[in-house]
C-alpha cells in the first residue's frame, strides 16, 4: 500500500516519472550518482536560481541541500555565471596551466595557514585519494586510519566502514574495517585502521598500538554522510597532539567543512592539520577538488623530482572551474559566513521547536551552516549513536513530505544554508516539517 506522502509525490512528479523510465533504459537503475537516488524516483531539475529549484513538473522548492552543500551562494549567482562565461569564451581547457590556478591556490593558502602548497583535482574523492598516497610516501608507512561513519569519497581506501552493520563492525571502541559494498579486496581492508569518532581514549589506545604502521589519520571535523556530526574541539585538539607525538600525519577532510568559516574548519575549531582536502564550494558549482598542506609534504608532487608522485588529470585546474571558485570565494567574506552560520543555528533551533511541537523524539546535529535530523531521543555524537537512533520509515516520510511542501533536503535528513536565504526560508522549513509530519 502506498502511503499518503508517496501518493502525493507521485501525483506532483509525473513528468519526472517519464524521465526516470527513460533513464532506466540507459543508466543502471536510472542513475549515475547514488546519492541523488531515492524511491520511488528522484525529481528532475530544470532550473535553479538563488535558493530555489524548478523541476520538470513545474514544482518550485526551496533548496536546503544545495547540491550536497556545494552551492554556498545558491544557484546561478550572477557574478559566478559571468565569470564562467568569460573564462569559457577564452577556452574551456588547455594542455597548459593558466593564471587562474595560481590565483585560486594563493587564495586557499591565504585562508588556511597550514596550507602552503596546493594540488587541484576534479573531485573530493580524487583529493582524498592523493592525500592517502602522499601520506604513505612521506612517512614510509603502509596504513591509513579513518573514522567509522566517515565518508571520504568512493575509492577503495575510503570505501571502508562508511555505513557498516554494527553486528559486523566489532566493539564500538575497537571497530573492525568493513567494506562499503562488494569489490573491496581483503588486502585493502588490511591497510585501513578504523577509529571511533569523538572517543580520544580509544583512538589513543589504537594508534599507540599501530604507531609504526599508520601513515596518517583522516578525519572530517564535521562528519557529513554520517549525519552532520561535529567533532568536539577537545577531541580534535587531542587528536592533533596525539598524531604529532606519534609522527602520524593529520589530514582534515574539509570537502564539506570548509564552509564552516572564512578559514574553514581549522579556523572554526582552532586546530591545524598537516594536509587538507577541499572540494564543493571552492569550485563555484563546477567539478573540483584540491589537496593542500605543508610544502615539505606537497613537494613530493614536484615534477622536477626523480622520486616524484605522478599526478595527471585532463581537466585538473581547468580555467572555467578556477574562475568560478575564485568568484565564489570573493563573495565569502567574514560577514557572509556570519550570515550563513547565524541562519544555520536558527534552522537547528527551529527544527527542534518543530519536533517538540509534534512530540517527535529527534536530535538536530550540525555546525555552522549545516544541519541534520536524527529521529532518536539519544544524543548523537558518533556513527554508532546515529545508527542506534535510525528510523528509516520516519526519515522517508519527512523527506517525501518536505518535497511535497516545497523543501529539498537529503534523503538522509541533512541540509544546509546558502547566502540568498533569509529568516523567512528558515521559518518556511520549520512550518514544512510540521506539515509533513503532522498528518496521520
């Protein structure tokens, strides 16, 4: 039996259903990006402007997802559109560098004091893959440590213990590596050490034991796919001190967390990293990734070195993406971050108010301009606590119900703020939640 929220969604999105039927014939499952699929089928976007999206059926929705946090200025910002058009008119890409890449690298180094040199890629996945490679090369150690529930892209070494079944994953304070699907060989699992998030005591015990093998610890200061769970500042400071003492590199994955402050998560939490991965907002809405860090580590990519790490990419640092990124960062002043984070806090408060009125047990996590909903009465501080409180049925009802009421969030309950938003959009979100969950 189809529930009322799904029936309304089907009625509102008939043209998207036709497009999805076509897609099924030429794309596996009608899909080429797992994160944008949801049942019964996704809506198909045709236009975006500011903080709103228009779909193939003419529905208009306030976009609190912003292409999974990447569109921090919203859709089709006029200055970004103009910069893209100007750069594209001069040539979309070349087998040669352009000044654009120097300027964007300079801006990243200026904003993040631990970043002295930068290497550009075309995605966050590629950036974390490079980070793993250079950490192993620099330290001469074979293993990488990551946190249970942490998402660092889709390459083999990242696709471990992203969303494991706790019955297979071992004790909460001594998690075992679990492949995030088929195709991950056992030898890969043997090079990944899994750590519990926000548990410095357990992390210290594990890393002390593995100290001679672990090249780097990679961490999301704000765990994204795991449920917008922020690390505590005390945990990150302790992790920084521990890794420095053990000679292990510390990698901050700021693909999402760079939107927390003018200087990213390292400014927000007051903790520096050895290497930092970037993506999403630094491309202004176009495909991008970057790895930055200390010059002595990044120097291993120097093509003049006989022992260099080779790194190519047909569209690395293409001028159109670089221009979009530069223009976006120019708009992201400290005042802009103040606006984003104020509305982010307001959204978290308004959501808690909505769930209180509905008498629905829920936690609203996040930091800065990012938020996520967890249907549990238990505080959410790591993957296991988020998993224990998971309520897929209610989350699906919320997601489809919000789409029906004109709001876009992620199917997993995550959302974020963009600069065109005001308090009016946040209030609209709160009212839409009350409508979506207030019925029978």
